[in-house]
């Protein structure tokens, strides 16, 4: 027998032992922290079913964006099947309707709370696409209200497709090792009376998009709200801290969360979806509490520095493209038009360390979300058929140099690599 075959046989024999050791070590570590995430509770604690509790649960489920994440395009609400692309494959959301066989119809309140807080269900550990680290901060009464609301929804027997992940991530046992390396539960929960932080770091799970990722898709503390590219969908989420949000007053930011538009710009891409599916339902008081909290967040260590040196002259190729393709709406000096077209000075597209958003908006345009506060938003037209890749690179370089102080050096090849991205 060759040495290669011997080594392969040994690896096959040792792998179950290694996985078992990882599972045991993870459970011991969890117990030392006072929790037992891999033990599924089976209590029969009652959940209130009065109209007030159900209405509160509906509101909280909106803030948590439960319907958007657990509904496939064209599918039954909460029946799962929405795709989430990651660097290691695709994860499909689960069915959380009251169906007893395919959904959560026979789950107890204790089991529901356990899954929400620890990311462990009857099937084993859940992939961190599900933001259990944030939901761990949600109070018992709020989790019960969400469950009460979900129990009122139509049951669906829909079965989401199986996840399509690369090995070893396709084995849920491997998640035990991932947790040991990258996940440490908080010792204490956030005080619900600290309303802004409770919503932002709890049900709102804002850090899932707006934080810098670490190894193997982890969310290290030093990257909290530092901004980063959202895995799998080709958009950049800016930092959420006092520096990024300095130009907003608390009320302006609160209004932006509920309407998706402001004097400083509008929500596009995934943020537009979040506003429509979730944030527009915020009460004025909750929106203001969130805004107040975010404007006090200190910049994280992994936050990219703000540009301060680059500029672009009026005779550059990008400036010439801007003059005939962009200036009519955004203004000769990027000042925009109040109530219609956003300014470019200080915009995320101009200032972000990642040029993804700017390129995508020029390529494919964008439509701000329609809300009660912005019933007739102005859309951004696509230029993918009007400008070639070199022109798009030039104009994006121009706007980022002139109004974002970024030393942008995009090439036509960079733009071409961003074309054809499909977002679910």
C-alpha cells in the first residue's frame, strides 16, 4: 500500500475522533460560561395569545426583518428558501411557519428562545448567516411576542432546498470548531431600557452588514461597525459610527431610517430593501433612539481611514464623462438638487474605501425605496449601455477623487469584473 493511501486511511479514521473532541470541548467551554447551547430544551411554558402581544410581536418581527429573510422570491411568507450567498457556498433560510412537520408549529417557547439565542436547533448548529449572536440580546418577553405572532401566520409545508456548501463547511459538525475559534457569547445581555443599543445590537442585527469581517467570515469585536463588503451580494456597507454619521442630525438620521431618503442621499440596494421591509415600520421614538445610539458609536480599530489627499482636475477623462452624463442631475460641482438628486460631496459612493457601490450605481442605476415619507423618489438611470467600461472607470475615479478624496485607480478590467452580478 502506498504512503498516500496509508495517510488517507489514517485521516479517515481520525476525523470522527477530532470532530467528537471539538464537540466535547465546545460544550465544556459553553458550560463554563453558564450556558448549554447544544442541549435543546423541551419545556411547555405558555405564551400569551392576546391581540396586544401578537401586534407587538409583528412589530418586533419587522425590526428583525424575519419575513424578508425567511421568504423566497415568489414564495409563501416565512416559508423559507431565500438564498444567502457566502464565500463557501449557498445557505437557504428555514421554514418558520406554524406547520408542525416542516416549520416550527410544534416548537415550545423555550425551544424557540434557545434557537434564537444560541443558533442550535433540532438539526444541530445553525450557520452564522442566522444572526443568533445578536438575537441573544433579545428579552424573553420580546421573543415570546415574536413567537406568538408567527403562530398566527398561515402554515406552509414548503421545504427549502438543501444548503450547497463546500466541504468541510457542508457538515454541521464543522460549525462546532468554527464556534470555538470565532464565537464567544456575551456574558450579559443588553438592558432593554437602553433602547437604541438594544434595537441596533439585538433584533436589528445591523453589524451583520456594517462590520468588517475577519477570518472565515467571522465578526471580530475590532471590526464592529467598521464597514465592509457584504458577503455574496456585491455591495459595500459603510461604517456606522459618529464620524460617518457626523453630517446627520439625530432627527435627520431617524427620518432616513424610516423613509430611506435624506438631504445627504438615499438608500439603494440592500439598504433600500431593509428600509422597505423593516425600518419604515419603526415608531418615531424607536427611530430616534437608534439614531442617537449610532451617533455615539466610536470608530472601530479596523475602520478604514478617511481619504484626504486625492483630487481630480477638470480636464481629466473622468471629468469630461461626468460633464455630459452626470452634471445635469448631480450638478456641476456635485452639489445635487435638494429633494431630487443627492449630492456627491461626502456621499458613501465617493468616500467609501471600496468603490463597489459607485460602480454598481453607474452600471445599473438604482431606485430608492418608496415610503410614506418619500412617496415619489427619483431614480438613478443605468449607464451600462451608454458608457463603456473604461468610461465608467474614469467617471467613478473622478467622483471619488474630487468629492471623496480617494485615490481611486479603477480600470476597465475592474469594472468588467463587477458586471453580471446577480443579487437575490
